């Protein structure tokens, strides 16, 4: 694939995101884009409970708090995705009471502005969700149940979810699912050599090794028309604070998900340990952290983009739509609390 060069872009802090009162801390943790615009999710911590937050934007620059008010109370929002005819968001709910246990909470919206909380899934007390993926094919979420087993929640339309328990060592800690044309892909166990998992139904998975080294661990998967990029860690078990120690960030690339190569990690965003890699559509891929951004056709060679900030913002997620980049995270405040923030890059042409 020949990536389309980026036009001149300029970064700006999005309007309508930071709250006047962030409580004990506030952050935006995930963002997605669909036919009706952008949606970001996060949460605010108070002395009583967590308060889920959702923002919506038609253009990525000006954002509005989504509702209705109270819809996301006592929910730690984790992820959001486009879905058939709208959006689905995922959180973990607990009221903090002694008899209340974590459980997955799903929300749905047609336009990203007005949301409804879906009915709780039966027998889900004690289950902890971690990630969400969706598209026109449907929506899947993954996590663990009260017994520590990997569980997947599936929905063809984003309105009713069914739970399935997954078995097998490669599925122990399955993470970062993505919807593709042929079904689903995800990363395998985080405590064994990394594998790429494929499935047509999100229940039966086949594993292809990424790196057989026992010191290699995978944490983030990026998928695009150019192929697959996996970010991870080389961890020989030493204490990184006591040199000599070879613990460092690494990455792999594959055109087909079956044959993998280690990406260069010297003087690249792959090796700095702070950047996240995001599919950039016709532009290939980007990597971004709070101080720098880079562009690449496929992860092998990188060119710097204009800097998104001064490094005070921790970037947790980003999404690209055409020539627009939206990154979400939190900015550390002088009082030690985090304040949610969204930055957006747009073409100046």
C-alpha cells in the first residue's frame, strides 16, 4: 500500500471537555468515530463513587457532554466503538457497597448524544470487562468472569448481549479485539509468548505465533489495510530500575497476520515505550504520545508530525478520520489530580 502523505496539520485543544470540577480526578480513556461523528468516554472520581463521562462531537473540535444526566452514574467507562446504526460503550459498574460486585455495563446510542443503559447481563456479577470492538458485523467485549476465566460478550446489533466462556491457554488473558471483514482478531495471553488470535464468531479462536521468545509480551494490536502491528515489551524478568536490565518496548509487523518481523526500536516511537500506534486509513499509521506524533506507511519508517503538546497530557487512545486526528487522555493539574482532555489535529488547507 502506498500511504497518502499528510497535509499540513495543526493541533488544538478541543472545546467542551474539561470540567470545572474534576473531583478527585478525571480522564478520557477511549475514542471512536462513526458515520455520525466522534464519541469519547471517560470517568470522574468523587468521594462517593465513580461517575462515567461521555462526550460527542460532529467534527472532533467542539464537544458536548452526552446524557441523559445520571445515565453513567457509578460506572467506570472503559471503551467505546461504532456499532450497527450507532455506538456502543462499555463500563464496569459497582456502587461500592459491600454486597455489590463488579459487572459489565453496556450503553447504546444512535447519535452519540443520547444514550440508554442496556439491561444487565444475567449471572455477570464479579465479571470484569476490559475491551470492546464493533462494526457493521456486530459488537464483542472481552474480560474475565468471577472465577478468572476469559469471557466474551457478543451482540449482532449492539442491543442484546450473550456471554460465552472461552477455554484454552492461548485465550487466557485474550485482549484488544478488533472486527475485520473475515470476523475478529485479538491478542493472546499476556503472560505467555504473544500470539495473534482469529475467529469467525468470537467464540472459537485459532492462534498464530508472533514471537516464540518467552521474554516477549504483547499489549496492543493495530489493524489496517496495510496489515498488523503489535506493540509489547521485552521483559527478561529483571528490575528495570536496576541496570543492567534489557527490559524495553518492542513491536512486530505482519502483512498477513501469519509471518511476523520485529520492528526497529531504536530512535522510533515503537521503542520509546510511551507512544500508541493507531490506524490512519489512507495515511497508513500514526504513533502519538503527549509530546510527539509520527506517521508511517506501515510501521517500518517514521516521519515526524507536528507536536500535539508539551508532554503534560497522557494520551490513552486516538482515532483518525480522513485528515483529522483525535487523541484523548488527561492533563496533570497542579493539585495532583488529572483533568480530562482531547486534542485534535486538522488540515490547515
